[in-house]
C-alpha cells in the first residue's frame, strides 16, 4: 500500500520536527536556531507540497477538458450525421419541386398549344429547354 504524497510530506515534516526538538533538548543544537531550521524545512517541504497539489489540480483540469472535448466530438459527429440527412432531404425536396414545376409548366404549355405537332414537341421537352419555352410563351422574368 502506497501513501499519498501529501501524507508522506506531512510525515516527513513531523519526523524532522521531532528530531530537531530531541537534538535541541540533547544540547547539540542551540535553542535559538531551532525555529530557523524548522522554518526552513517547513518552507522546503511546504513548497514541494504546493507544487504537488498544483500538479494534481492541473492534471484534474486536463482530464476534465479531455472529457469535455470527447463530448464535443461526439456531439459534432451526431450533428454532422443529422446535417447530412437534412441535406439529403433538402436535395430530394428540391428535385421534387423542380419536377412539379416542370410538370405544371408543361401542362400550361400543352393547354396553350394549338396543333398536335406543337403538343408532341412540348411533350418531348424537359429541363432548361422547357423553362425557356415557357418563358418565351408566357413572358418570363
């Protein structure tokens, strides 16, 4: 079982403090320098603890952003599929509208036609040729 780094650093600080107090009570270290030694050690390990906590926070933020990015990619994929489906529907609707317009214009031209030969010629027309003939007969835009 591995202890988390924060607990490990705290334990090291406690051990150092206990050792410093014991050494000072034994008379090896002067009592006036104890606060400076403890303060220096606490500063070093406090800085290490701060760096570790900042690193953990940045990793968590990165993981959160990666999840958001994955969600965004999934949403873009579904949106792309729905856009493609809508585009196919639009294309089919436009083709159907064009067929209906062509049929209506052909019908109007056939009604206006006076001879059987002219009706046969109109019956064979389609596309731009039919629209041009309709514009010619009925005065297009």
